[in-house]
C-alpha cells in the first residue's frame, strides 16, 4: 500500500492537469460576451457603373487597336570568350500595317537578329521575316503569313500640338496588351543611343518602358501618330515620364522603299561643304553670315547636274587645305540652312528623286535652282 498511494496521487494530479489545460487553456473572457448578429447589412451599387465620355473613349481606342499590336521576340547569336556562340533574346513591340502581314517596328528591336518571332493578341505565334531595315531612322519592317490580320490606321504627325492626348500600346517588360495614357509633352529633335537623329520627335509622359519599343503611339481617334522608340530614365531603366516616339510621317516617307527594296534610298545633294559662321563669313567677305559653303561638288551628282559650283581658290583652315569661292547655300525650300546638321535634317524629310529648291549666293548675287536629289552611297 505504501508504494501504491504515491502512484495513485500522481495519476490523480496528472489527470487533473490534463483536464485543466485541455478545457480551460486559451479561454478569452471578452470573447464570451461578444454579440454575433444573425445577418449583416452592406451598401451595394444599384447596377453597373456608368462610364464617362473620357473613359469610354479610352476603352474604344484600346479595343480598336489592340488586335493590331504584336509582341516581337528575337534571338541573336553572341560570342562568349569561354562558351563560344551563345544565344541572346530580345523583346519589343510592333503593329500590323496591312493585310499582307507587314509589321512596322524599330530597327533596334530586330537589329541583326537571326530569328524573329511574332505573337498576336490572340496568342498565336508566327515566324517573321525581316523585310527592310533603316538604321538612320531606327525603323524596320518585318512580315508574317497569317489569316484575318487587322491593320492599324496611320494618322498624321505634321500638325501635332503640345498638350494633345495620346495613348501608347505595347508589351512593357513582356506584359502584353498594355495601354498607358498621357499627353504630348514636347516636339523636339533628339539623337538615339544608336546615333540616329529623330527630327521633331514626339515627347510624351505616357508611360513607356523596355518592351514598348516599336509599338504605336495613338491619338484620341486610335490613329497611329508615332512609333514608341526610347525613354529618358536617368539610369533607372524604366519610365521616368519622358518617352519619345518617331513621327509616323517619317516612317510613311520610307515605307515604300523598305518594303520594295529592303533599304532606304537616302537622298544626297552630292556636295562637300563647310559650315559658315559670322567670323568666317567676315574673313571671306561672304554676303551672309550663315549657310554651308560648297567646297566641292561630286562629279555627276545632284548639285553638279543642277549647275551648282564648288570652290576654285585654295585656302587653309588651320592646317587643312580647302577650296573657297564656291556657292553658299542658305536655304532649301522653306528651311534655313545654317550648318550641315540643318542640311541633314532637310535630307531626312526627302528621298532620292525628290526635287527641292536650293537658295544660294554666287559671289554677292542671290540665286535659286531646282535640284533633283541623288542617292547617297552610304545606305546604313
């Protein structure tokens, strides 16, 4: 008995401890007095929310254009010092411009890719062929063979206004079918990271991110007014509210060449020229303190055929020998020509075979002549 009694007492204490902890642990006295209703009442809208006119326009533009916007993926072979040739993938956007499957995008989206694939909004994918490249305008045309394609409507970029509402549709960071909205913030010339000059580029605060390149910038009617091309990020590699698009008129001017020739017949005056400023003009006794002085005309070139004259007197610019005494070009059509950049900007508005009116000084006599532009030898 003496040994049984401690055993029984221990069993009783263990049982009591188990019962207490099982049935009383975690009891919250406050919870026991909470009143729980049998039902709750909430306020709900009487029906579907009505859209205002601006929202309705946004939705209409999106549904009208989204079937025409495509996702472009590329594969390029790069050489690694240790592993040899390795594939690199890229991504961008584009938009269908005709029922034959031609798609407009940026040159830097396709570059020299060995493989280009296009995914439509309906998730169907197709192999694409690069039809034409224009590094100078950062444009390219690719083509797919697919049924029932929906082309975009190409608008006008000539009379755009700062403050005008715009939409950007594309595939930022691979997120297909994304639309953002903003305004035209400015119209200005810019130079791309590849060195291409975009004259009167459309600056916008519509969010443009990596993957948007090559996609359409639209007006409020859903017409394409630009091709989203680049962003200013301050090093963050994402939208900082400053994006740029190539004006659609720049693309329309070269589309025919890109599709039919695969390249652009870039125009040329066929001259070697020297920019003139006030000091040089005074030294040379020129009648205008701006313009480009023709040092030499290319034999058989556009300027030569039109009768423009190069220099006939040797002089030195520092240690460099030049020919002076040639014609001084001061305007082409209605554009003032102050230096070679102005001349390049005018050439970007034209193509080989166009006729322009060149205003120049020969001696002190102001003259003008019609010049049929030739084709530049460098097609890069």
